[in-house]
C-alpha cells in the first residue's frame, strides 16, 4: 500500500504484508491508499470487499516500480513481473492525482 493522502503524516510511504492460505491474513486498505499485489505462487484467489460500487472513472494507477516510492517487491534478481496494460501505464507518485 502507498499513502496518497496529501495531508497524511505517512504520505508517499509504502508498507506491505504477505497474505497466504497458511497465515489466513486479510488486509484493509483505507480510502486514499494505493494498493497492489504480487502473486508468488502459480495461482491465487483474491477477493475484494469494497465500501462502494467500482468506479473506473475514479481509479488511479501508481507505477509499481516508481523509484521515489521504492517498494521492495519480493522478486528474484532479474525477474520482471507480468503486468496488465493498466499497470504498465501507471504514473509516478509525483504525477498521479492525490487525495486531499
């Protein structure tokens, strides 16, 4: 998750957690935080529970590899993730629309 709330003390910072069938963890992402996931197994089931109806017009896509954010993805050296077209077009933290 990356905090995109301009007025937040943690603005621009990231943090992450491993979710697995073994640890049974769930994650709540507050409004104003970007979120992404990296599947480390051959397949995964991922479910979202949302507070409102999905609205593509309000969606923002942060570049997964923005050096200004510096997310430490658990990728083996030299391995690039498979990205959707939307994720390949992600914007830097400097350029993405922020929350108040």
